[in-house]
């Protein structure tokens, strides 16, 4: 996964999230809105500052949002490799 920032026409910033061949681009505003929504969801499920949760998913733009929501909430998170076998996860 490659994450890059660039200025487009001097006024709008975009965060380019490129995974595989998708070339998906997410603006800073979209990223902020998505991480904010997920941070509120974490709070609604009872997670508070300094609590902990795990992220078990493929590397994609949503993965970055899950990390960002944890950072926004002050919650610790652990990323779990999605290639682990069930025995390795146990």
C-alpha cells in the first residue's frame, strides 16, 4: 500500500491511497469524515480513551481509516495480519 499527499491547483489537498491496481483517491475531507464516523462508532460501543481494539482486515483504504479512528479517539489498536491461519490467530 502506498499513501501520498499532493496539492491540486494550490487550493485542495488530496490524500491518494493506492492499493494494488485500484488507484483510489480519498480527499482529506473524506478521510476526516470517515475516521470521525468510525471514532463515534467506537465510542458508541463503549471504547474510551486508552482502551484497546484489534484491526483484522486486508490492507486497503478502510484499513487506514480504522487506524485513524483509533488515533482520533485516543484508543490503542493492534493490527493483525490478515494472512495468519486460524491456528496462528488462536
